[in-house]
């Protein structure tokens, strides 16, 4: 189980353009790493658009936003284009990063159990240490809470 105060697991994932993003690339900046279940679904679209709309505020706290799901790069590109997202979406098709961050969980919907990404956000500091974890994120008001917490770090 991941906890605050420990080094965040390293990752290397392609974005919508195929560029590989590594945690080490962001040393010296705060990283908001948010995991979401699926591109182009209502909750995930709302969350992504909230992050998009708040983008200028993240620059003010020296933070970058990275979205992660298991969707392929091509689907990320459609999602970005449709909603004019202004931050990278990273593809973890194999699910290794989801497992490293402990967000790949058994879920239950209408009595049906299945494995999926539990909507979770991590704030990682300039040295790669996890400073805040938001498990089981409720989309409404989440981005505002993340920004408020970033200002305190």
C-alpha cells in the first residue's frame, strides 16, 4: 500500500503523441498524477475538463497535471481533441503503473464485480515523494481541493 512520505513509484508511459513521460522528467516540479477509469465517459470527462479549466492555477503553484488510464494512445488523442484538454494523458495499457500505484482494484456495479481503475489522485513533490493521496475521488470539487492542498505544500 502506498502512503504519504514515501518515494512515488517510477513510471514511463506514452502520451497521446507517443512521447514517453517519466516521473524523473518532472524533478523540481510538483506532479498531480490522476488515475481515471476510461476516456470519453461522463465522470472522466467532467474531471478532465475541471483540470483543463484550472490549468492556469496549476502553473501558479509550479505543478503539472498528468492523467493516466489504460486506454490506448489513439483513444487519448480523441479525448484530448474532443474536449481541448491542455495536459498530457498517459497510456498504461499493460496496467503496470496502475498496479504500482495500487489503483487497480475490484469494483462492484449493480452486483457485478470486475477489475478496474479506482479514481485516485496523487500529489508528488519536487523530489518525487508522495505528499497527498486522494482515494475513491468524487469528481465534484476535487480539482479545487487539489489546488488548495498544493498551495499548502
